[in-house]
């Protein structure tokens, strides 16, 4: 399970020697085939995100090292894990033979010897996509927020943010590796297939190549280019070949759309992802509470309910903080936060501000 970190093997499921590359998965005994297991890719991300958040909180609270924070201060959602989820999602997106097949054994790379239903495949695609995009757009918000804070009181702050956005997405200053990655169509930063072809030890968090803040943003920016290319093409007329993007990019206006409008689209998507994540965290804990009350005597006496759970309260506060930060960033362009239509990628009616 080197390439399936944070996965769960259910009780009663016996795993034969195999290689699985589906992070955050649930592996359980198949109900349709005796002696076989079924895999649900990204199950932890989609159905039990409370487990992830609670684990991160627990690790931070129990960390007592004063001189070794570099070794113990890492997060679960970090670049190497995002890369693995990206590769897993790409494997799940591969078309399988037979449109009427309900199970996809041995037709999807990375599932090992386990069976994969079509429902689990679609669930995994959504779970990985939401996590990857949320990770990348968080970086975009952090970068724009720091620009706004540093230029507080400056009448030209909107111009500076506008110029920064165009420069970061089209000029690629001082970052030739990312540029080569885009131009060649080769996912240099995201491709882990070469390491996956041979048995190897997992990369420990403190051994990862991406450690600096600038490198982290370059990674997040590249993810945005890859994940939200449809939005970028739709609103900024980016050609299918990103290498020629610089030739069509203007400083402020591209195809009648401004770069602040692009920022609004991307940050609105982030708010939608954060709101959905907070709702799923609550739902997963609430579901466990219902199950616990029905099976464990005195469960309510010794367990905090979902509504009062400090982990869930913190997640909900964080979602509101993200929304407030987005509103503050958009305010410098005299724009309000709108609801994001995930299906069409269009902006809907205006949201109520915090």
C-alpha cells in the first residue's frame, strides 16, 4: 500500500500480495464474489472526512517536540499525497471496455486484484477531484490574500493583484520547470508512474522535494492549470496548447474578460468546495453518532455529538473564514461573491456576505 496512503482495510478482508495505488480507499470483502475484495477509491475523502480532520488535529495536539517540528509538523493533504491522488484519478478516468459493465476488474490500473464497481469509480473520481482542486485553490487564496494585506491602504492594490494574476498564470517568471512541464505536455511534477513501476519505500513527509512556500505555490498553480483548464479556456480564451498562452495573454483584458473575473470564478469554486467539505465532515460524524446510539449502550454519555464536536466546529469556522477572505479579496475589485454552478462552471445569484 505504498501508493495508497491513508487507506483502510475492513475487518474480514484478506489481501493477497498486490500493488494498489488508490489513496484514502476502503477495501472490503466483496458481496457479489466469494473470496474477492472490493475497493472504493477515495472513500475516506468522500464518506469519512471527519477521520482525516480529527487525525490532523490529534497529531498537532499530541506533538510535543520543540526542536523537531520539521519532522512532525507535516499535514495529511500535502504535495506528494496530492500527486498520488492525481495519478489515481487519472487511472479511474481511463475508459473501460464495455459500456454496460457494472464491475471493472483488471481494467483500471491501480486497483490491484480487487473489483471496482462503476459507482465506486465515479465516487473516487469526484473525491479525488474535489480534494485536488481544494488544495490548489487554497494556495491561490493565500497568495492573493497576502498581496491584499501587504498593499492595504494602497489605492493601486487592485492593479497590482490584477498584474500578478496575469503574470503568474501566463508569464511563469523564474519557474522554467513549470513552463517546460506545460509546453511539453509532460506532467513532470505530477507523474509518479516511473516510481510506481518498481517496488520502493514510501517518501517520508520530511523527505519530500516540495518544502518551501514558493515551491508549494508553484505546485498548486500547476494543479490549477491542469484541473481548471476548462475554466481558464472559457473565461480567458486559453488555447488547447498552453505553450502559446503567453502569445494571446494581455495584461488586463483577454477576450473581453478581465483577470479579476477569473479570480472571482476560481475563488467562488473554492468557497463551494470548502462549504461542501464542512458539510461532509459533519455528516460523517453525525452518521457515526446515529450508529453508535443504536449499538453501544450509553454512547451519548461518553461521546460528544456532531453539533458540539470541537473538530467539526473548527472546520465550520474555517469554511466561514475562507468565505470571508474571498469576500475581502473580491471587494478590492468591487465584486461580490456569487454562488458557483459546479455543472456549468457559471456564476449564479449573489451570495449573502458574512
